[in-house]
């Protein structure tokens, strides 16, 4: 009886520790890389290994990026027992060996599946195999699952995602769960406790402002759709405006700076989507800007609010820990914005909306990496078309 009691105590303590580990996942927005935006279905183990190598040698790992996520098209079928089969030609070493390689770099392995019978590219989905697939992922050392919504066949989104969430929690391995049903069923209202992040919109496209009939959206269009969702974001549960397009060539460097800045302000997951093996210096400087990343990863976990809109000129503010605030002046127009901002004039409005204390701050430019004034004087700046001025208000 004594040994039985000790076993029960051991199992209880072990499960409690595991549950605590799950609860501690994604305390700040996840950072990493995903294969889809650049490579689509053209994935294989050699390329994934090279991305892991590049994440280390480029300095991105040291900047905070940790997940290497293989999106759709890695799977080709199921065996006689229903186990999911990775493509043996593209992944000849198997997923466990690939996971071991990624882990040896101090990184984490992410993988993709779908709540439907098929994935978006027609590969086997997880419907009916959720617990079996979760056990496979755990055996392979998976740390992150992106779970899509194609071929869903009229399921209840909340129920479908909870089933996979329960399956992941049952395998005894902490796995970040990314809900990817494109915001169609308002996952921000039910996703907390089921997933750690949830997509808020259709897929991003590599353009500053554009919309497609089949659902693709540009950066500004996504920002507008996420603007009012700030009450739902916080440690362990994030609004996800989709992966980054920085470095993929469809926007100007100025637009990529704005894209990255606003994702940081929105407390969004920072999942690079470019070819890390061929990083040019401007792209690397954007993706590893520690001042901007620090805003994104701030422990308070607040999503920015758009507290002032003047046509194509917008001001966003994000409360930070220690009473500091990040402010982003976003120029949506095709003309330069000659900013002349009076902090004192808008202080009361600012205080009410973002809880800014009534003391003077030093203004730190997050892209120039220098102080550019204080809040007891006018702020003057020339913001380029489609550009931003992103600052951090630091206590004196």
C-alpha cells in the first residue's frame, strides 16, 4: 500500500509539473521561421537543416528566434495502423532525426497538420487521428504544431481545435498549439486555454496593401482587421496576424520596416518566412532589430491600440513593463508625413487610452537606436511614404 501511495504521489507530481510546463508555453509571442511563404510545398530535410544552420550563423537564434516550422506537404499517407507517414523521398532520415538535428542547434521543431480530412494541399489531415498524430509528434520531438482548417467538412471549429488540444496535452510533451482557422469563427473568443495563438485573418501576401478574392491580404488590411482585438492578447494567448513576409521581395525596405514594426506593436508571433540562407544585410537588420524585438517580447504582453487616426496618419501605443510605452507613428500614405507632435497637448488622451504616467520620458528611436528628445518638447520628424517612426518612451 505504501508503494502504491508513493506511485500515486509520483504520478500526481509529474502531471502537475507537466501541466505547469504547458501553462508556461508562449509566455511571450513565439519567434521562429516557417517554410510556407517562401517555399510552399517545396520542402525537404536538406533545406530544413540548412535553415536551422542559417538561423544560428545569421544571429537570428541569438536575437530570440527558436522555432523551425515545416508547413504543409511533408506527409504523404498513413500506414496500415493509421500512423502518419512523412515523405520518404523528401525526408529520408525521418522526422525524429530531423528533430534531433534541430534540437542540437538549440532550436525547436515545428510541424503542420489540418483539422480536416485533408490539408490545404490535399495531404492527409488529422481528423479522426488526432490522438494518434499527437503521439507521433511527441515521439519525433515536435515542439510546435500549426493546425489548419481546410477540408473541415462543417465541423465546429471550437470542438475540432479542442480535440487536438486535448490530444497534445495527453502526450506528456509541451507543444505550442497554433490555431489556424483564419479568424472565421472568432477564435479570440474561445481559443484561450485551447491554443497558444490563433490566426485572425486570411493568409498574408507580400504586399503593403492588397486584397484577393480568394482571401489573401496585404499588411495594412491585416492590421485593420486586428486593430480592435487587443483585449484578447496576453501571455500564453496571442492574436496571430500571420507570418512575416520580410525579405521576400514584394515590398520596399521601408514597407518591410513598417511591417515588422507593426507586428511587434501588435504583440504578434514573429515567424520569419524568407530564405534564411540568402539574407541580405537590410533584411537581417530588420529581423534582428533588438529594440523592436524587445517591444514585441515585453513581459507585460499587451497588444498596441490605435489611439489616434488622422486619415492616412495613425498613432499606435503599446504599454510596456516598468511603466514605459512604445509608440508607432504609421504613415499609410504615398506622401511623406512631416510630423510635429505635441506630447503635452495629447497627454490626457494618451493617459486615458494607454495608461501613460504623467512624468516626462526620454524618446528612444527604435530604428535609429538613439535618443531623439523628451516628452516635454515637440517631436519633429519626416516619416517616409509607407514608413514608420517607432519610439520607446523611457523613464528619465
